[in-house]
């Protein structure tokens, strides 16, 4: 007789099975804490998206003014392979419009620029006194020399971009941004402003507060 034969043959698989089960449970328990730690590490290593500006805005500035109207200037640089159209601008200091200087009935007048300002692919567009500019229509408070204004530009495809323009006094072309906001042509720095410049009246596109 083999009294231990059947019993011994049954015990060994039970011991092996119990040991394997314990090791499996230990292995699962050991993986648990590692998984949450791995998730943040994976998330942290994901590259952050840094949105590039639609255009490069060089030397932005705004003409200092106590009240009424003034304007912001600078050079818009488009380094992309497609034309970009600037369609609007906003700032907390006042409402804004895109303006241009043009001849009308033999007079140089300032008016809203229809269709926006197009910056050609790989090109530049200068915003300057006596030319295209960003018009601040009705100042809510004085813009003193040294003040920094944040301007938000809107483009034809819906993208937006902010820039900061520092205010400075400017008398180079003797512009007078006032009701009727006409301005002298470039090169007339020695001539008086709108009120004293014959034939330089403008047609406002919005009615500023009196």
C-alpha cells in the first residue's frame, strides 16, 4: 500500500497553485502604484503648444493725446507664404477703426479702410502718420507719453493677436486727430495742423464725443 501516494499527489499541485496565486497577487499589487505615477510623467513630457503670432509687429507706438482721437502705428511683417488681412483692432482706451489717407475731390482725407489692410506674403505693411493707421476714435481717458496700450488685432481668418504700444509725443507731421480728422500729407511737417491746413479736411466715419 502507498498511504501517502494519493494524498501526496494532491498536496503538491495545491502548494504550487497557492504559491503562484500569491505571486500573481503580489505582482498586481506592485503595479498599482506605478501606473498613476507613470501617467503624469507621460503628460508632463507632452510638448506644449506655443502659438506664434500671425504677423511680427515692429516698433509699435501710439501718439500721446489728452482727449478726442489719436492713432497707433508700427510695421506689420508677414513671414508666411500667404497674404494676411487685418480686419479690425480693439483696445480698452477707446473704440478703434482701420484708417487710410486718400485723395477725394482734390483733398487728402482720412477714411475707414474698406476690406481691411492686406499684408502680402513675405512682405511688410507700414502703419504711419499720413498713411494707413489704427485709429483710436474716442479716448475714454488721456493717453500720456510713456503709457502702454494693449491692442488686439483681428484677422480675416478669425485669428487674433495682441501687442503693446507705448505712447509718445509726436509733432513730425502736425496731425490733428479731431472731429473731421483730416491730416497733412507726409512731408508737410512745417505746415500747420488740420485747422490751419487749407484743403485738408476729413470725413469722419464715426461721431466722436464732443
